[in-house]
C-alpha cells in the first residue's frame, strides 16, 4: 500500500505541475490573447485532481505503515492479602529497610524507590531488575526477596541489578524508617489485592483498508461534484 501511495503522490504532483504551467489563453483576431473558459475549467480540474491524488497518496502511505504488534500484557494477578501483609509486618518488625519497593507482578523488578532513602542515594531506579542479593540469585518469592533486602540497622546489602542490557552493582545501607509501611506492588499498599493490569489491543486488521476505501469514495464524490457544476 505504501508503494501505491507513493505512486499516487507522484501522479498528483505531476498533475499539479501541469495545471500550474498550463496555458489557458487563446489568440484573438486583434492579436491579443484572452483566457478560454474551457481551458480554465480543465486547469481547475487538473488542480483538484492533483490535490486529491496527493491527499489520497499520503493517506495510503500512512495506512500502509507497519504497525507494532499488540503488547501482550499478562492477566491480572492477586497480590498479598491483608493478612499476609500483617504477617510480613511482624517479620520485618525492628529490621532496617533500604527503601526499595518490589513489584507484586514480578518480584524481581523494582516497582519504586522511596524518596530520600539509601537506595535512592545509591542510584537504584524504578524498573531495575534484581539479579542477586548478597551474591545469591533472586527468586520469584516476593516476601522472601523483601525480607532479604531488610536486615540489621547499619548493615549493607550488596545488590546486582540489570538495567536494560547492562549490569548495575550497588551497596545499599539498611536504615530504620519508623514511618515506612510495608509496600508491595504499590506505595502504602493495604488493600486485599493489587489493582488489575489492563490490556492493550492492536487496531483491527482491516483498519488500513477501510481508510483507503473511505478516502477513495470521498475523492470520487468531490470529483463528481466538481464535474456536475
């Protein structure tokens, strides 16, 4: 479709050039030249046709662009229940934190970093993916990973993360944060479940064809309207 669109644009430009250079005058018996109504009408038709072809061509090129496939988003997953969060509160009581909040959807991914925390000072960013904690590989256990990140106040946790295609290492100090709530998947999460994840659908397969059909119909209607005047 992009090729046809390019051809339509080229044909439209040629028609516009012809209309712009077209001589619509005719000689008279007195040696002067006057504009001929018939030739002026032909010039006007060429001009309208050229504009129409250029417009249709650009629309065809736009409709023929390759579209990215629909993004496959996993179905919603249940987060920790209120009781499980309370259990984790008990396990983390008196332990120091890093300020890292892990995603409830993927326990290896950093959902967010508490502002002003030692993790933020160490340069850890949302979206970083945990690979190792203190030299041991990270699993998919959200509660286990959260507990491993915590520890005694004043101790350091050694983290290896992946940011895009490169590895990032950080030594993060564990600090007591009395006002910090246990957050799993979202900041200050206290609901029974985490919010659901939506889907992103790609446009229907016939979208580009319908754009082309409607454009051609509109162009023919305009052409018929001009001819009937």
